[in-house]
C-alpha cells in the first residue's frame, strides 16, 4: 500500500499498530455508572441557567418551550439509543453521521458536538466561579475583591482539579460521577421538600413579570417570547446525548447505553419540572429568579434566610454544578480523542496516557480553550457592565449553538442509516422510528433559528458561527487529507463490518473495498455477548 490513498474527496494515510497502541482506552462503565454520567452531565441545568428563560419568555413562554424541547430530546434519545449499540464507537455523533453521510457529514457533526462540549464546561465553571465567590464572601465576611476569591481564580482552580481527576483513570471518573450525581439529586430533593413545607411557596409568583403591550401574565412578552426561551429550555437536558461517547469504555454498550440514556432523560424531566415550578414560586418569583446567576442558592436563602446556614447550603449546591462540569469534561475529552484518532483533528490530541489509558492531551487542551473562553466572556461582560446572569447566558447560547446543529445532524443520520444500512445489527430499535427522529430534527432546526431572536446574546452566537466556519475551512484545506482508518472510519467504509485492521495489507483491502481483520493490541476488548 502507498503511504496515502485517496477515497472520494478525502485521503487516508497509513498508520501502524503503534499508532493505536498509543491511543488505547479501558472498559469499566456499567449501567449505573452510565446513568449517572448522563444525569450528572445535565443536572447543573436545574441549578442555574434555565431561569434566564423566565426573563426571556415569562413563565408561560419557558413552560411551553420546555415541553417542546422535551419532545425533541425524547426523539433524539430514542434515535441515539438505537444507533449507539449498532455503532459502538467512542465517536458518538461523529460516528453516526460518518456512516450515514460520509466524511464531510461526520466532521461537521463532530465539530458541532465538540464545540458544545468544550463551551458547556465554560458555562458551568462561570456559574461555579460566581457562586464560590459569593459563598466565600458571605462565610468569611470578605470586603473588596482579593485575587484569591476572584471569579477567574476559582474557574482556574476548578478546571485544574477536575481535569486531573479525569486523567487519573476511567475507574476514578465513574466512581466520582456516581457520588456527585447522588449528592446533586439529594440536594434537589431536599430543596423541593423545603419549598413545599416552608409555607413560603406562592404560585402567583410564577406570573409576576409585567406584561408588554399585547402580552398577558402567562405570556408577558406574547407568543414571540417562546422563541428566545428555547435555548434556556434546552439547558434542562443539554448533554444527555453524551453517553455514546462511553461506548468503548462500557462493559456492555448494547444493553446499557440505551437503558441509561432513556432512564436518564426521564430522570431529568422529573427534576426539571420540579425546579421550574418550585424555584419560581419563591424568592421574588419569575421577576427576580429570571435574572439571577444563582437561582437555587437564592431559593435556599428565601427559605432559610441570609446567613451561615444559607451559605453552607449554597456550598452543598455547588455539587450540582461540579457534577455537570466534571462529566462534560469527560465528554469533550472523548469527542476530541475520537476525531483526532481518525485524523479529523491533529493526531497528537488523541494520544492516551500510557498507564491510565485516558486521553490526557485532549482533556488538557479542551480545558485551556474552555478556560480562555470563560475568562474572555467574563472580561467582556464586565467591560459592558453586565450582571453575572447575562455573562452566563452569553456562554450558554454559544454552547446551545453547537448542540442543536449536532442534534439535527444526528436525527438526519438516524433516518439515513435506516435507509442505507438496514441490515446492520440493531440490538435496540427506537419505538418512535423515523417519524420521531424527523420531529426532533425539525425542532432542533427551529431551536437553531431561535438563537438569533435574542439581541442580548446575538454577538456570541455570531462568534461561535465564525469559529464553526473556520473549522470547516480547516477540514477542507488540511484535515480531509489526513484521515486514518479508526474504528469509526472502518465501520463506515465496510458498511457495518465491525472488525478493525491496522496492517498495510488490511488497510489496503478496506480502502479498495475488501475484507477486514481483528482488533489491534491497543484497542479495548470487545464487550461480552448478549445473554
């Protein structure tokens, strides 16, 4: 085989076994770990961010938007539940689109998801920084703004600590995920009970935003207020779709990933409904909650009053943010690793730790980009005199931009795979099928358009669009000429033969449309057969 071979509009380069040995992962995750991974990735959406939708659309606008978005996510989750065990690779969304639409579709989907997962931790860590700053100032009665208690310093501390835990190993990552997920759910349950028994809940606070001309108490900004509320409704569920990224580290992906995805989604519907109705019914209602950077913390203060007890409860509430921050760091690490291993991103990003078998280079690189973005948006916001909630909202809109593009592409991938690869093994089949995927895809496109309906956050969306186009330009000029026969690429080229070869002869055979071979030494062992 020659060193490079052109296949359509892309070029594959030959790699040896050492390439994959340097990029090996290790299996560990079972059902409860995966369920925790999915729920924990999203749970911070119940702690902050969602509430800005109250300001954008009023209680009614956010409620309607949330119902529509829940329909979208169920359609997406059912589609992912079918595709993931059928294409059990770390690539996730990129893998689905690569097999359905070719290298260009795979790259565009993978890049959009990468943007989502790199930007989302920046959103979460910003909220963590603001919350930790306020908690420490209250507990220690700090006056002024010492450097050690600045938002920027706390963001750096959180990135360093939680990237380090992710690097330690998949076992430590999954155990920590289960623990913080249980704590976060426990905090929400405690808050729900506290609101209900405190006597301070008032449902009239749901609709206390003054109505615009032509509006109502339920829809103070009219029907048009629903659209700017959509990105904040997405925050209730964003990142539940990350579970396919754990396919090569799951003990039984065919059984566990579909169950964990759907159980996780239902868990989030319950907690999201609880926080929307109960958090909005205290602490000044929709009018005040809708502009808060820390709505759950403010809710605790409304129930227990100002002082040490509220500060300590806020400190506990930090666990909800940590849960999502930590698990989405895992997601961007695996997404970056997968795209790099296949040659779409620079190859050095996919090198894994020799002993711990974690993608440490990708984890660190994503942290550097995310932290830089968080600091930039924080600085720009302060220059403009923006409040903390607006700064968090700007980052949130940027994350949702990448998310909804990847959702639309994954739904399209599902529809195309049903048609183009009807005979591949599908251990799970979506009960809503092509219709469900189609409805979810349409809602995702509407959600993308809705991002431009809020002038306050439009500059950030434009900036994200420019970054996205630069990424596509990179692939057109350089990336498409450096592809590698990774598991995702081989599955696509062989139309579902899930073997994996690395020798020159094996790669030559695949690129010519021939046979396949066994897994190389660096790849994880295959999952056990279904019982």
